[in-house]
């Protein structure tokens, strides 16, 4: 402990004078502890001294033991060297004797085998001359084994002579065997009973010879068998497409009649399998020549029949040489296409669909197989060659006439369906779509089944393009069926040019067209998905129905817009009736006007039916279009009136609120509860413009300009002048007000209302609208951050008061508005204070 620590310790032990009495006991305790520590240190020093001495003794003992061990190791090594030298001296003579024995044994064995080889070659020569094939086959095996032992001695003259002699014997055997096999198929096998047995034995000799001999023999046999086939079907009489089935009958009959005779061949040779391969290649070449040499387009029925029989033949060969796996594969392929419900053709269709991958594999391997070596043809059946598509793939480039026929047939069906269409749904139908649309997709599905059973390559893709044209043509028929507006001189003279008149039946038909187009839009997409699954993968990416779907989307949009135009035409009479009401001479405000009842009657008769037939999405789109049309039209129709008095403006304001209520109740009238809130907001905004216009008309002459500027900030001087006309002011009285309006209009930055409501040009319905309001005045310029909200709040306050005026106009008249303006006069601030300053 340092000095400071010792002082702290003492002060801690003896903090007071009274505690000093314990100093003596503490000193005794410390002395005792010192004596104990000294004793411990002394004992440890003594123990360490004794341990050091013992460690030196142990180290010396270990060093001595290591020295003794090294001495013993040197002694053992010396004795081992002596023993090795002794063993080498003993075995030196024995090793020489062992090598001599080994050489003698090898020589004796070689001489013995040479003797056997000479004898075997001589015997084989005798057997070959006597055509003793069975014995010669066994002897060949023995000679081959013996010759393998003399590979290292082939440079020795005697061995070379024997090998050359053996080679000549094999040539003789080969010529004898080929000579005997040349009589097979000539009828001698029925006359000479032992010929088949002799040929069976000859096959054993062929197996014992090189594999190339067997390949050559089988190739010659197949060529010989197909010689008569070439002669028959290359003639002018049978070298026709309609004789294709007879080709397959010929080979099947040949296989059946010669089955017993061909048992002379070893099953491992697969003679019938290789014969069928050569037959298919030859047949393909001949059919290609026939198709290429046609002077005119082939008959479709003949072409399809030949292709169908070819596919059936290929399937039979695949099943015959596939080792029993075809049935399982066929079951899997049969499940890839839906059942059509046609019992008489179901079995045939499923049989054809089993060839799902034949064209793909044929395109990859068909032409290459012709150029491959003979080793490929001798592979095990089902392992290296695929019969599916080997012949039928050559029809692919000539099936354009089939596609043309399918297109013609589909077009005829479409025209017939268009003529038979009643444009009404069947009783009890839950889909509300036209029956012709389902029939169109039914005939397309049948056509797809027929084609997919024949090919899944370019032809199927070409047919898919036909489907696109058929569906576009059907969309055109739907489009053409929609009611059109009046055209020509008569329509122009009567003022109905472009107007679309629709009856209740027309409106139902338009709804059916919308639902039908929606069904076709969806089903055409599913059709493209199904085709992309069936067709060859190289064409799958090109399968697209987007253009067709766009056509049906255009039909839907046009149909819904036609509905809106039809209702607009129905509103024409009511709009005219509105302008003919004597608004200037009305004495009192009563119930809603007769033209409003007419509008209500039109909506009540049409909307429930439309809501029941249209889906919520398209009904929403229809409502948005209707609101976008009727609201602005009602607003502009007010300007068509001649003169509107204060009472007339109050009555028209009441009518405007009634029309607004009708539009807002349309969703419930159509029993559609999922209409977006954007519709209600849009209706309220559009109709509020008409209400604001009427409130301007209700305003006094001296404040009409300021009221117009406040309630209709986006208005124009021409529109303001028309309002003065509606108020019944003379031109002289209007001039002063217009001059003041134009003067203030040039110095005042009017507030602008920029609604961001977007009316869609096509379904689905738009998102809910948002209203963006900005307000500036010449005397009140808000700061960017804080004052803008005050300006908007002040303007909304005035608009709220004006709305209150509209609600009470039918009862208390314009006095309430005057009271509001008088209250505004007394205010010393606010954006409208300038209205009351000269």
C-alpha cells in the first residue's frame, strides 16, 4: 500500500479518539500474521531445494536409458543386414530355375494352342466346304478364342499364314451364307424342307462372324423384301395419294404371311423392326415425291384420309415395337384434351390425341435418321427410333388446303349463326349472353380437336390464326348490330343527325351484346392458353389473343356509349320541354316541373333493366358516362331558355335539385350496391354548376358580377352576358355591368376550381375523383404555407352560404341572400370585402 492508502486505512480503523483503545490488540494480531507468513515462506524454500536435487537425478537416469536403447538398435540393424545377405545367397540359384520353368511352361502352352489352332482351322475349312453351318459356328468361336492368344505373335510367319487362312475361310463362309439366303423368298423354302433349317444354322455362323456381316445380311434382306414394294408403288397406277392405305396394308400383310419363315432369324436381330424402319423411310420419300409433283392442290378429304391412315400405321408400329409401354402413354395423352360429348367420334379422337408428341419428335429426328449409320438401325426396338411422325411429318407443309377448308367452314357456320341469331336470350338462361357466342366457341373447339389429332406444329398455329379471324369477324357482327344514329339528308333536315334512338328491346339487346363480348373476351383468352399447352413449344410464345380481346373490349365500350346516347335521345323531348316553360311569367314556386317527371319516368323505365343485365363493372362505367353527359347538358340547357324571373329561377333550382337526387338514386334504382363513391361525387359536382348558375341569376343586378365571379370562377364574359340576357336586362343596361365586369376581370385573378375527375373512355370504372381548389384575389395574397388555407376556408364559407340560399330559395326567396351580403359588408377582412367597396 502506498502512503495515502495506509493513512486512509488507519483513519478508517480509528476514526475517533475513543477507538484508539483498540490499537494494542490490532498490533498483536498483525505480529501473529507476520510470523505465520514467515514460517510458510521458509517451508516453501526448503521444499523447492529438495525438488531440484531429485529432478537432476531423474534426468541423468533418462539419458542413460536412451543411450542403452540406441546401442541395442544398432545391434539389431547389423544382424538384419547379415540375414538379408544370407537369404540372397541361398535364393540366387532358385530364382534362375523358376524363370526357366516359367518360360518352358509358356512355350509348351503356346505350342499346344498352335497345334489346336492348326487343327481347328483345317476342320473349319472342311466344314465350310461342306456347308456344315451348325458345326462351323461352334468351330468359329473356338478359332476366334485361339487367335486371341496369338495377338502378340502376329508377326511370326506361321501365325500370319494361319490368320490369313482363317480370314479366307470366313470369306468363304460369308459367300456361302449369302448365297443360301438369296434363295429365301423365291419359293424354294417350301420345296426344300431342309433349307429353313440350313438357314437357321447359317444365322449361327453370321453371329460368330463380325457384326458388320450381320448388318450387311439384314440390309440386303430388307432391300430384297422392299424391291417388290418399289416396283408396285412407284408405278403410275398406285403412286397416288389415295392409294396410301394400300401401302400399309402391303407391309402388314408381308409381316403376317412371312412370320413363320422369318423365325429362322435370331430374335436379337430385330429383322421385322429394321424392315419396318426401311419401309417407313422409303414410303416417306415416295409420298414426298407424290405431294411435290401434284399439278394442283390436293383434295382435302384425300389428303386428310392419307394422313389419318399414316398416323394410325405409325401408332401401330410404335405399339408393336415399344415393349408394351404405348398403352400407358396413350392414357396420359388422352387426358390432355377435354371430352367433347360426341359419342360417335370420341373413341377416334382419343386415339388420335395419343400422338401428342409425334410431330415434335419427328421434326427433330425424322430427317436425321435417314443419314445416320447402320448401327442406329440395329438398336433395340423402342430405344433408339421413334415411329411416330416418321412418315406423317412430311404432310405438314401441304396442309394449307386443310386450313383453308377449316376457315371456309367456320366462316359459313358463323354466317349461319348470324342469320339465325334472335338477339334475345333463351328463357330461363342465367348467363344473359347470346347463344351464337357459345356456338362459335363450340365449333372452334371441334376444329381444334380435329387439327390437334393430326398435327401440333405450323398447321395448328395457322389454324389458330384462323380462329383469331373468326372471332374478329364475330366481334364485327356484334358491333354492326348496335343501333346507329340517323344519317343522310332526311336526318339533317329533321335535326336528328347522329341521334341514336333505342327502344326497350334495343337496350336489352345492347346489354346482351355487352355480356356476350365480355364472355368472348374471357373465353378467347382461355382458348389461347389451351392452344399454347397443346401446340409445339416452338410456337407457344406466338399464341396470343390480345388483338381479339381488344376487339371485344371495343365492342363493350361502343355498346355502353350507345346506351348512353340512346338515353340522351330520350331526354331530348324533356330538354326541349324545359326550354318551353314560361320561366319569366311563373307566379309561384310549386312542385317539380313536368319535364323533371319525364326524366324520372325515362330513368325508372330503363335503369332497373340495365342494372339487372349489366355486371357491376360495366354498370358503373355506364353511370359515369351518363352523369358526364346529363350534368353538363342540363347546365347548357339553362342558357337555351329565353328569360328567367326570380320565381322561375327558384323553380328551376328546385328542379335541378330533383334531377340531382334522381341521378344519385340511380345505383339503388338499378339494384347495384357496389357503385364507387366517385359517381356520387361527380354527379354532385356537375349538378352544383347548374345550381350555382341559378344562384347567380337570383342575385341582384348590382352584385351579379361579383356573385358570378365567386360562384362560377371559370366562367367567361360571353357566358356572363348570356346570364344578363336570362335576367331580362336590356342591352343598354347590360353595357355598364359588362364594362365593370371586364374591368374588374382584367385586374382580378379569379379563383380556379380544377377538378381531377376523369371520365373513362372505356371500362372498368374510374377511381374516385379528387377536387383540387386554389383561390387567389387581387387584395388578398396568401403566403405559400399558412394563408392559403385561410383563403380556401373563406371561399368555402361563401359557397356554403350560397348553398343555403339554394335550399331556402323555394320558401324565403332572395331575402336570405341579401341578408348574407349585408352581413359580409360589416366585415373588415376576408377575400370578399372588396365586393362592397367602390
